[in-house]
């Protein structure tokens, strides 16, 4: 499990809970801690939009923005996937969790 540990040189850094090592996002390398110099393995992923994802996975649950979230970040577009944060909801937008 990784937690955000800040930014170093303009790059996100994450700290792993198991060893306390700090990992730089851009290089995937541990920059401090007992695993310093080791490199994380990159797993394949799919970069897609909601419509394609929903076509492939129609039973997917999504996150629904908390009330007021969009107002705090006015530059976001209405359908920007980055604004889908908050609580779980099903594909129809019904709350599915806390």
C-alpha cells in the first residue's frame, strides 16, 4: 500500500507502508529507505473513456462527486473523469456505498 509523500523535483513521491521506502512516480525507483535503488514493476493498464469502459464492463460501479466538489475546482469540465471522486455509485448513478 502506498501513501502520497509529497513532491520532489516536480514528481509525485509515494511511501510504502510495509518498508517505509519512498518511491518516485516518474522513475518508479525507491529514492530512500531500505529498498533505495530498487525499481517497481509496471503493470499493463487500459487508458480509455467512460463510454468505452461501460460498453466493455456494463456492471461497473463508479465514484460520484460529493456535493460541492465541482464548485471547489471550477476548471474541471462536466464530463472530466478526474471529477469522478467521492462515494461509490452504480452505473445509473445510484449510491452504492459510503
